[in-house]
């Protein structure tokens, strides 16, 4: 994931937030911030966080329920999700600096011969479009199976990924529109693996983890002495880890400890020598596109006052993460959680607040309360949402109403109830799902966004009478 609702809030308060910001923080002060954010939270999450301020580093670990404190600690690795994409950006920059690739290379020349890559009126997808999410590719490959929703990428192979390109018709020229795409990042991952002649995890170990001393970061099995955190759904239920084909891991396969993510954050702030330092610096540079979202190489660029910060968040089924760094101020924040909080904004607010205290910290969610203006079953308002929503080819969400409660059921899965949490917004907290409905000019519900596990799927409404 990358664009949670908090990102908009960060931009909105950016002008007042800088210059200035939080004073240097120690471990105790950081722990107090985490207590305010997570103590008693209904998600049951445990959070690890760090603030890098020049040569000083503050670290803290806290859980919604103090009895769970042994779930996390310095030796525990978390799934960092889509922060992995920023590592892929650095690895691509490394290839560019070595003369083995160019951002202006057509994607097609780095894929197996004969691969059908879509174009728009003769304009090809370039590598720069993959690292800026402007290729025009859908969020997920069309031929990706959803049989195993707990581990959605497990059955996806490079062959299925490439075959899905045949199903893509570009709606505009590459580079014109920002559309976050895991599909595009997996293609980049395949390019990196092909050029390096090794799996993504091995490449990351050779060119990033080893040189930066990130010896507790890995793809796959944890090294000796490192515990892999158990992922959780909001509410505390355990959930499986995600797995990826070796060539496609750049989309979110890295697991890392808090200390290693501090090393990664400090590397972004400088001090890395020779070719890796040059690749990191190149990956920070803005990449011109026609889109309205400024991007570096898989880093979102956020305007805060008169300068930019770099940011990326992550979310898998059972984990949430966020990293922000301010190159000019020499500060960074990292937040890792052992619970999938994507439907509730992730941990973006924590990372932003740690970087600048004027950015508000969310309050713990004690319970899902029905807002005064939520749809009323007695008023018949739930019928507004009933219908079938096509999320992907062969994958639909049927929304129905039974006994005054809204239910949703995806293709091949069981139905589950939805609770209203805001106007036109419902949640199934035990599954980490949030569904937001959107109305047309006439007030009729036309489509929905389903947010879960760091992904957003959108679907147009088809009523039973259509």
C-alpha cells in the first residue's frame, strides 16, 4: 500500500508543520507516544518504532495489551510489506549506475523474448513508469488466483504475471497518471532478477542487506537468532505469512527487525560510500512524469512546508509499516506493527507524528461505535448498497441485506457481516476489511472500494434488476 487516507492529511497540514518539528526524542518519550496511540486499542496490535535524529536513535516497543509484550522485541522481524518496493528502487538505481539499464528503457527489452507488453498509440511502458506507478497497469494481474486469500501471492508465478500483460489495454499514455500497481512492481522485480541472474531476496542480500549490516533482514527463512513475528488480523486472530515466487519478491517479501530498519533509514540519510551510496542517492531523485503525484524511485515525495520528505508505507495481511525521512533535516521515523491495520489507516499517523509532533496522532480505537449519521436499517438505507460489484475478472463481491444487517460475500468465499463506521463506510474488523461506497450525482450508489491487506479493489455496482 502507499496512499492511505493519512497521506492526504499530511499534505493538508504540511505548510504549518515545517519548519520546526519535534525535539530530539529518547526511548522513554517514544514509549509514551506509543502508549498514547496503542494502549487498549481494539486491534490488539503490537508496535515497534524508532526515531533517527542525526546521530541519536530512540527505540520503543509497545502492545495494545501489555500481556502481549513478548510478541515483539529487538530480535523479532516483521513483514515490512511495500517498503520493500523502495529497496527495489535502489537496486534498479544500482543497475542504472552500472550501465546495465536506463530509466528510459522500454520494459519489453528486459522481459523474455516474445512477451506481449501493451502500448498506448505506440508509446511503450518504460522502466521509469514502473518505479513511479505511472505505467497504466492495474493494481493486480488479471490472472492472479484468489483461491487462497490468506496468502494471495503464493500461487502467482512469473509465467502467470507475464501472461496477464496480454489482458491489459492502456487507457492513457504511460507517465500521464499515477495508479498504484503491485503488478508493475512485480514486473520490476522480474526485471531485477533476470538482470542479476538471481532471486530478488539473494540480490537484496548481496547489494543491500550485506553492505548495510542488515543481518537480520531476509526473504524467506529467518536467520539464526531472529524470531519471525506472527501476523495478526485486527482483533488479535493469527494469520499466515505471505509468500512470493523468488523472482517477484520486490512487491513485499522482505522481513526485518526494527534495528535493521534503523540501519536502512540511516542509509537514506547519507554516509554510505561507493556504489551503493550513489544508488541510494539516485533513487531519491524526483522522476519527471506527467502525473500529479511526485515520485522518486518507489519513494512517495510529500511536500512539507518548503521541502520534501520521502515516504513509503506497507501492509500485508498481518502486518503494517511506515518509513518517512527528511533529507534536509537529517531525521527519519520507522514504525512496524504485527497486525494488518490497512483498513484503519495503518501506522502512518505514528510515523508522521514522530517526525513532527504537530501532525496529529490518532487515538486508540476502543470499539466500533455507530455514528449518528450512519445508515439506519429501520429507514431502509441499507438497500442503497445491495448489488453485485465486479472487482476483477471472475471475482465479484455480492452485497446483500439480511435482518437489518449488511453482508458481503466474495466469489468462492463465505458471507460476513458489515458494521457501519462512517457515512457510506462499513467494516468487518475481524477480517481487516473496510468498504467505502461512492454515490453518483443523483445520490445513487455507483461503486465501492474494498480495502484489505494493503490492497484496494474497486468495483462498479450491478443491481439485481440490471
